[in-house]
C-alpha cells in the first residue's frame, strides 16, 4: 500500500481498511465512539439525522466526520440496515498504548441478507440471501437462510422473468447478489424495479476454493448435481465468494443442498400471490387482513415463519398433504392435546435462531439460557408426541427430537440464570472459581480492617477508605485533620474541605483485589468457552429438534384455526373437479364476525367454466378469491372454511383481479392486464385453476368484448382449465349456447324502491344488469351527476350517441334541464314505439301507393 504523506497514521489506517469495503459504511472505532469519514459520514449523518462535523484536512479540505457512541450502536445499525445500507464494524483489536497506533480490523459486516441479531430481524419472517446467475439457456437461483443453514437451489429457463418473479415472491429475499461478470447494470435495474436490495459481487475468490468448499461440506451426489448445470454452479460460486468475504465462518454451517423444481410446489405467479393477499395486503404491505393473519396462531416465532413458508409454497403431492391433515384431524379431535403442547411451546422461544447464532458464534448468554430452557422441555415434548407414533408425521417429529439430557444438565448446572448480576457461571459449578470469588468478596472485610488500623495509627477517627472507578481505593481525610496525616501517605487529590491519599499497604491490597477480579473474569470466560464448545458438538441435532418443534407449532396453529372457526378437512383427488359446499372467505369472514353468507362451487366437466355477472359490490370478487384461497389452504394441508370440500390436485393457480399499472416501466393498466392474461393463456394447463375478473374492461367496448370472449373460448377449448370468469359483458352469457360446459351464474341482487339490495349469493342465471348508477348512489356521487347519468343511460340504450350538452352550472337549474331533456327523450321513445306498432299492424299486400306515400310523409313530419 502506497502511503500518503498528507494522512495521519490513523487516517492512513482508515484508508487501508476502507479499500476492501468501498460500497459499505465503515464504522471505525476510536475509543468509545464509532466514527465515519468522508462520503460515509455525509450519508450516515443525513440518513440518521445526526450532526456532521469535521476532523483534520485532506488535500486542504476539512474531512467530514460523524460518530455514534459504542453503547448506542445497535439503535443506529437497525436504522441503517433496514434503510438498505451495508455496514462494516471496524473494532479496536487491542488496548490503547501511549504513542502507538491501535490495531484495528473489521470483525462484522452487516448486510440485509446476512443478519443474525434478533434486534435487526423480523422475528416472524425468514431472512433469505439470493444469488442469481444467468448462463446460456438457464438461470441459476440459490436462496440461502443463514440462521438455519439451509440452501435451496433451482433453475428456470433463461428469459423466464415471470417464473423468476414467482420464485422471488415465494422467498422474498432481503438481498440479491448479482455477478459482476454478466449484464450487471441491466439485472441490477430489473431487480431494483421489483423492489429488492441488490449487491454486485466480484469474483475475487477462486473457483477452485469454492469447489473445495463444496466437496468438503456436501455429499458427492450433491456436488455432481451442482456441476451438471453451469448456471447452478456459478450461482453457488458467487454465493460462496460473497460469504467468504463477509461471513466466512458461516460457510462451515451449510451441510445440505435442497434441490427443487418450481413445479414441486403449487405454482402461483407474482400477480396471483399479490391478488390473493396471502402474506401481505395490498394496502400497506403488512400481514393485516391476509390469509397469514387468519392461519397464524403459532406460539413461537419459528412456528410463524414455518406457516408463512407453507402458505407461499403449497404442496402438490397428495401423500404429503394428507400427512399434515392427519395431525390436524388428531388435534381437532383431542383439544386437550393441543392445550398441553401449546403450554409447552410457551417456554420454548425462538430456539431455531438461537441455535443459528450459537453455530455462528454470535450468541449471547441470554441465547444459551434460552437453549437451556428449551432442552428442559424437549423430553416432555417427546413424551407427549411419542404416544401418537401411529400417525406418520407425529412419528417423524418425535424421531427428530434429540436426546439432550447430558447437555441440558450441563447448562442448567453451569449457567447463571439471572442476567441482572454480573456473572456467567453459577456458584457451586467450579470450585476454583468459587474460591476466587470468595477471596474478592472477603476483600471488603480486609478494607474495613485496614481502615480501623489507620484510624488507630493516626488518631483520625473520621478517616475513611473509599472507592471510585477512576482512582480505585483511596484514604480520605478532612482538612481539620491534615496535621495528623503521616509522611507515608502520598497525596492523590485535593478537594474542597478534604484530601485523598494512598499508602503502600492500600496500594498492595488494591492490586490484589483488582488482579483477582481480572483473574475471575478470565477464568470464568475460559469455563464458558468450554461449555460453548460442548454445545457446538450438538448443533446438527439441535437444528433438527428446532425444526421439528417449528413443525408441530405450525400444525397446532392450523388445528387451532380449524377448531375455532369450524373448518372441515378437504378431500383431494386426481380428477379435475372442484366442489365446495357452503364455502366462505377465510379473511372476510373474520372481519364480518361470522355473518358471512356462504356459497357453493361446482366446477366439473359439465360446468368447467363459469361466467359470473352481477353488480359491483355484489360479492363477485370476494367469491373469486374465496375459491382460490380455499384451494390454496387445501394444498397447504390445512382445513378449509366450508361445509364440505372436494378439491382437485392443481399444478397452478392464476388470478387476474383488479386494475394496476406499472408506471416505472411505462405500462398502462390495460397493458399490465393483457400481460397477466397472456401469462395465464401460455402457462395454464388442464390441471390449473384460473380466476379472471373484468378482462377487457381497460379498452374500448368492442375491443374489450372481443378479447374477453376470445380468452374465454381459448381457456375452454384449448387449455381446459377450471375457470371462474367474472364480467360485466352480458353478451358473453350467450356462450353456453355454443359451448356446452360453460355455465352462467350471477351475484344475486334485488332492485328496490330505495335502491339495490345485495344478496351476496352466487346463483344460476344472468344478472338483470350491472346497476352501476345504483352503486354510484351508494358511494354518494353528487345528485346532478346521478341525474345526468340516468339521462345518458336511457339515451345510450336507444342507440343515441349525440346528447345535448350541459350548459348551466347551477345545480337547481341543471336538474330542471336534465329532467326536461329526459322527458323529451322519453317522449321521442314513445313516438318511436307507436310508429313501430303502426308498421307492424299494416297489411302491405293491400296498401295502395298513395296511402304508403301519406304514411311516409306523416312519419317525416312527426
């Protein structure tokens, strides 16, 4: 490294370290503060709202500086990482020495995808790091979760943006790694537009090093599978390159690769997952009013994370689904079992992440105490669950709960369980440590003895031996007694009305006490490190146990939800029928406090595609989502809100609901609608469920109607998927005449004198109309707008497109004009009806030319 003569040794050290962390905020420890310099200081000060100052000069210009105290660093780290910054903590690695530069080094790098601290993570959401590599005709996708040491690997065909987006929204990674060797800027822009945090990774690590790591950590069969696909291999390589720089110690924790294909789970594209609001609502992005909010009754954070994973990755294999159903059936029939297990779960905590931090050597004493409490519960868990080993999944969970009696006894005997006291190891665990503590504790008696001796020797009865953290022990004498102070007293400090002294005897006693305290801290830490080492030998078994407990927590949550809400077990089958009796929307039902009106669904070969008409607010969209959500719940293995449900094993669910645009990419609402519809038409199969709402409404009437009908015909004749198609195009209700198998249903409503009444029931038949003006009245549109709408709708119904303009802005006059215009139009309509009746009554065989001429003239005049 070339030295810059203008830099102080401290700033030269800063620049040398900063080179390796150019895209990271470098927190540089200087005494009791972390300091940031140059552009880092400007960014951090602006984002955190702290003062920006200066220290020294660089090329004649002041060096920007800001800093935060060491004791408050967690508060600022949380803000910065959640704000999308990467942070490197550069700590002092030795005690300061006069005249020497303190050695410093980066001990921790915090990025959104590699966090381990519970204060920085959402406890109920898994944190994934995603490595992406495009190679040839495929894209490699690697999703890793640091605290569980899990890596999921798959590939998708190159150019499959929609499939990629589906996988991204399944995992919702906190950070995306993009290789520097490919079209970096293009992919970085693409992922940022989707709302993800991106990091460009340079291939500084050797691929040989990555290969050695792969062979060391994973079975040969897994290594062979990785090597067989270039995109998969390079995606994993860039993951290795990034982690080897920022979290090298964590690489030893990954021992298994989970290979999967997107269609190993029920495929739902990004639009479908958003439309159904499975885990995030469309209003503020939180879990409020989502399927997750209804299904998540978990007692632990790891149970909640498991439920979230299951909802985003529904199963497609009947055997796996039935295994979950069997446990839920057991729990619903034995609610006492649920209560017992829930009481045990209350004492477990988030042991999954606790074990993860222990494995990464990032755990605190509180983490080890939490582990100790969990290990005390495991035998009780195992004992309860083992009674139900005749149920496959209960047997698997019981077998995964390890035997930790020795480790549990060790932790319970050794760790101090009251964090308020400054000790790690319990009294009675180690005889030597107890003896050292006793000597220190007895030091108070020795201080009192010395104080008594000095009082007698000097004759100063008010003489006191005191202590503070700066000076240690000292003798304090008031000014009135200074004449009696012997020469062997060495003055330390003069205060108002008194002075402080030290003696060789007191100095020696203090040295012994302080030395003993330091020895205690050192020896206690040695004992703790030995205990930590013994815990790490059980990491694999502890991970399995935590995973098993998270499973049972999630299944108990599903059982509790089913029991409390009256859900039923759906039957799943390989034919394509979807039959739901008295189905309910799981989320809306909760909001309506069980006053929800249920509806049936019969999607069979005889009625494989439903065209549903009816007014806005009549319940069509709720019904559409309801059918999709019940299908998702069934594939998750949960019970469903219905009286009875027979659900086909689906491969995909597609929904096109509502209107949205994409301004960032210059896409209109209609273009987005057409892209989503195109995705359905190209990806759906006969085993899919397709939900479509208002296709074609974003363009002109005839274009929209034509597209809507063509899409319906294509889904019915070419794809053969089960489909619910809601529309206001009543012209489509004639399709059953040409396509047996298409059925027409309506969201029932009744028009009353005071307006429209929604019945929220889906029945056979065609709605009388969309009742748009009645709905507009419910929304309290201005009266003159409603009046004008009535005029216009009558005119349009008669084929009139040229309507007299509104000229008067005053409301009262306007209403009069509208009413008069309406009256005139109605009169003209009556004349037309009379004329048509007259023409129908004429006998053209006996009509003379003169009579015909007279009639024609009369028509013209009138």
